[in-house]
C-alpha cells in the first residue's frame, strides 16, 4: 500500500496485565522483557495514534507471536495446534474538541492466560495494522532457563 500508513505511531509495552477504561491504559507490572521459565499470564498494552485523515474508516490489527527464528508459535486449541495470534478492528471518529489535524488516540489492552513457552528462548509479538507493519511494532522478550534440580550430595 503506497502512501502513508493510517496509524502514524504505535507505542507498545509488555506487562503482567492491562485494561482500558475511559480511553486510558491501566498497566500492572509493565515494562518487562524476561519471563518464566514457567507459563505466566501476560498482556500487550498499546497506544495507537490514528492519523486525522484516517478517522471514520475501520482499521484491522493483528498480533502474532513468533520465535527467535521468525516461526509462528503454535498453541494447543480444541481444534488442534494453531498459531498464537489475536486481532480485531478499531474505528475512530474525530472528536469535536480536538484540533483539526491532530492524531486520535486509541488504547488497546490484550491479555493472555499462561502461555506454555519453551525456556531459554527469545520470542516477539509482531503487530500489523491494515496489513502494514513498522520495525518498532515489535515487542521482544526472553524466557528464563528452566531450573535445574540440585545434584545429590554423596
């Protein structure tokens, strides 16, 4: 798609949990980049600035979890193994009080239950909006090494 991408800026953060209320993000345990080694709940908090000229049009977003080799992380579902991905649609309107040309804020919080991720690995959440992505629309994190049992003393 030539031209400008409708969301002009995205700010993303890994956190333990997040929610949106009254257009604001409420973040718990935010800003980490190492987790585990066991399965832990987590969330991706996002603030999207939609360009003024893109108001009134739907925008589709998707988050994909990939491993350090760029392969989709598969999770077990009732239908079998599936890539770990989530998505949705946003549509913003131009608020009356906002100066013409200003970006329009959209807050998103995506919470996940405990994900069974392999220890001692690197993963990334990759965001696309309307099929487009940017280099900074990626959140990378590592899982700690699995605890090793203490050796028996003889």
